[in-house]
């Protein structure tokens, strides 16, 4: 048996007609950049987040980068974030000329530890970027209190958390501005590159709209030094066709996570923790296991697609060596990076597939 880490083809097969029709519509209208498809998707995604604005953008660095630029963050500024995240969370801070300042994480949720954030604040701090890792919202109330007390912006990296909730409010509305990714593997994924910036703030939205399109406020008239970072209509059409299913897919992910929890309860591995009052959307189902690297090799050898999110905390990345962090700077993140393991999880995963994954992991634990 082979169980992949994720299975995008099954999802496409189930919704092929709607998705193909959406793509054909774009091709036949021959309107490929921005335009009505993008506007309709932006409206639908803003509504989905219960937010006022969603602005579609293109590249992997664009969403966070343009959000930071819209907040006038740049050289001399510091932005606090987690070292236990995808690279783009911190690279976009550095691209503005600001300095990423890391703060350690909570060992149970893997999200920013608000006390560590409070300790990392300096007179130069301008913003906090909270990542909702694996689909679980960060602890936003204490982060918002810290942000308000120090006059900081609070930004959500919601790339893994479309539809997740914190105390009844959806991601996208938990800070000043939020960034989503529609990378094909995300809970809502396109057929290529695509992202969105989501906010309730009219000024931020207006500025991101200008910045993504060369700063052009009317044809061939440039109010700001902007970028070519527009969402394309094909991606928007695919995403709009898929959006109505997102809640059901998230429910299926939660159900699959619940099944893994039940199957693995007696094995002694550290299961995912859900903080009170949140709605976790399980972008990843991530455990801590003993002898993790051997577990990865064993599971792969036996046909189970697994992944490590993430093997190297960002303060160890060569590109951030000049920041001066070292071994022991963020011990909770460092330990997590040594122990975490993500099992196959996607809305269409079957009981049989999950049973095989669990049995294989049990065999490893027994042989160990
Ligand atoms: C996926 C992801 C991003 C952005 O990824 P892109 O591939 O550039 O869309 C940013 N932050 C986190 C935490 C992510 O998982």
C-alpha cells in the first residue's frame, strides 16, 4: 500500500467539471490579469473570512511583503516573528530592509509564545507577525494586548489557516492585516502561484492594491513605487470554483485528525494539541515522535508519505547568520525541529489509508 502525504488529483477528479468550466471561461474571455474573475474571487474570499477586503497577489513573497510595505515597515525597523515557520515569513521582513527578530514558541501549539514576544520588544519594534502554524490560530488576545500597549502592528501569516477560528472569529480578521497562500497544497490551493492579503482596514487595502500593480492609481500614472504582483484570472477562477467546498474540506481534515488521535492515543507519541476556543483546520497533522529521522526513513520505506515542517529553525539558516542567533537561542523551536513529523492528511484520505499509516508507525515504534 502507498499513502501519499497529500493527494491533489482526487480532489480535482471530484470537482473537475466546475473547475474546467471556470478555466475555460477565463480562456474564452481572454482576460488573464486582474479583471472580473479576480474581483469576484476577492469579494468571495473576503466574505469567507468575514473581512472587508481581500486583495489577490501573485508571488510567494508578495503577500507578506506588500502588507509590510503598506504599513511603512523598512530599514531600521524590527519585526518580531517565530523561527519555526516557512522561510517566507521571515524573508519578507528582511526584504523590506527591516530586521526579523525571533521569539520562541509554545511547545504544545508550536505558535508564538506571547511572553517571549513581550521580551523581544525594543524601541525599534514596529510589528508582530503571528503564524497560525499547521492550521491552528496563534494565541491572538495576548499578542493584541502587547501590540496595543506598544503601538505595534499585528500581522497574521494565515498561509496554513484558511477558515480557522480563534474565539469565534476567523483568521483574516484577528490582526491588522493577514496574508493567505493559495499554493497548490494549502487548504485552499490554486493550480499555480497565488495569495491574498486580507484586512478590515480601508487604507491598508487601498495601499496593497496600488503596490501590487506598480503603484498605478490610473492608467500610466504612478502614485507609489509599486511592484508587478497581480493575481492572475486563471488562479482566481480555480480558487472561486473551489472556495464553496473549503468548509467541508476543513471538516474532513478535522475528522481525519480525530481518527488519527483515536488510533494513536495509546502509542506514547505526542499528538497535536488543540488550544481551547479555537477551530483548528489541520493543514498539517503533526506529531512528535522518538528517533524522528529513523521514523521518517521507516515510514517512507513502507510507502507512507511524511514530511517535516520544519527541519531547521530560521535562526539557523545561513542567510540569517548575521543576526547572531545560535544554538540554544530558541530552545523550544529547536527541540520541535528535531522531533516533529507530519503524517498524510487531506480531506479525501480514507479510513483504510489512515489505518495503514497508523499500523506502519506502530510497527516502527515496536521495532525501535
Ligand atoms: C505556504 C506558506 C507561506 C507562503 O507560501 P507561498 O508558497 O509563497 O505561497 C508563508 N508562510 C507559511 C507559514 C506558509 O506555510
